[in-house]
């Protein structure tokens, strides 16, 4: 999240509650960053593939102040897009992701874009 706090336009109660629930669920919240790259994590071990680890990804983020990069592996990536794209020519609005009649991205039960 490029901003310094999650849900910055929500009430303080909603921001605090949202962060507490995410942290309680074991979610690591990273703010002040931009996503640079997301790629599939290569699984060489058949045992890992059988345990379902072949859906993991590798994520690289860049700190918006220092420009330092950090790369980590993730089981689930929740990449928030905010209220409005900063550049609609290059942003999510210009993607080929499937959308419903209201323009929202259509996802499956695991919140992955359908048919991608």
C-alpha cells in the first residue's frame, strides 16, 4: 500500500478494527510501498506440489521513500488498488481482467481473477 495507513478514508474505528483483524489472522501489512513484480514461485519438489504449494508467488515491492526493494514469498497476495487508479492509461482499469456489469473485477472463491 503506497499510503502510510490502511483504509485511510475510513473512520478511525474502521481503520483500527480492520488492521487488528488482519493482524489477528496472521496477515502481514506492508505500507509505503509499490508492487514492482509478482511472479509464480517455481516448485521443483513434487512433495511440495502435492501439498498445494504450487500456487505460491514471489512478490517484489519498492519503498516509496527510499526506493529500496524487498522480495518475499507469499501464500496469498492481497494487492489493494485503492479508490482510484493513479494512471488510468496504465492502471487496472486498462487491464484485460474480467469485469461484471459494475466494472468490478470478477474473482473466484479464492479471490483469484476468473479465467486468467
